[in-house]
């Protein structure tokens, strides 16, 4: 029996996925989580064969959980509506076994789970195309340092001190970063940079 934990913040979809997989003779849904933190707890509690997760969930995203479970025995499947290069890159780096899109036919999902249990990886064809069109990080080395420090929660003064720059120079860098990433504030910049998979 393939034991599965599902994490999905849309309750209706969580219930539907659970019912769907429970109909398969060789599968059993042992836990359902509404967010990434719950998913981690259920994996520790039940030690399932598969943990299938959405990406954008409260508390911890599916990718955060996948990174934390990188060395766990259960296989990770990302099931999402987002075919984004940055997400796919993060998922591959976290060694996920599957990255499937929610609009795939339901019978394909059960088949994919069985194939993954045999030790193979399955990625949606759309993602392979996107991966080859991956955008390059447009920031210079110094701008890259600045956005990493912004992501750590440092303010202009702290960044200036750490990089031995004046506050005015740091503000210039921030302005260039926002411009290059086509966003209007620091929070959006971090979000866009993360989405593209450019945080190393």
C-alpha cells in the first residue's frame, strides 16, 4: 500500500484529492494538511511513502517543506497551478520526485505516483520547456549582495555598514534593483527574486 500525505490550503481541493486517491486499490491517504507546517508534522508522525503538496500555502510553502525534507525517506511531489521557472528550479534543487500541474487528468496523477514509487522522477512537459527558457539574474554582484541583505531584514544603514558603503550609495543600489526587477518596493523585490529562483 502506498501511504500518502497531502498538503493543500484549498479545503475543497484537499478533500477531493484525498477521496480520489483513496479510490485507488494500492493507495491510502494517511494525512491531510492545510499548510506546510502541518505537512511537516504529518510526515514526522506517519512516515508516509509520498508527501504531495501545493506550493503557495500559509506558514510554510511546499518548496520550504520540500527543502526541509530533502533527506527524508518519503518522496515529494509538488502539485501546483504555477509553471514558473524559479519554482521548478527550487523544486529540482530540493530533489523532488515529481512536479505536476493541477490541470493534469486525475488518472495521470495515480499513474505518476506509481512511477515515482518505482524510483523515477516525473516533471510536467510544460516545465521542461520553461526550464530551458530560464532567465538570467539581471543584478550585478554588488546588487546581488544588497538584495541578499535586504532579504535578511537589514535596513539601509546596516547594509551600508556591512558593505562599507555610504547610505546614499545603498539607496542608489536599491533603486537600481527595483528598476531591474520591475517592482515598486523591497518586499516585492525579494518576492520576485525568490520566484525566479535567483537566491543562492
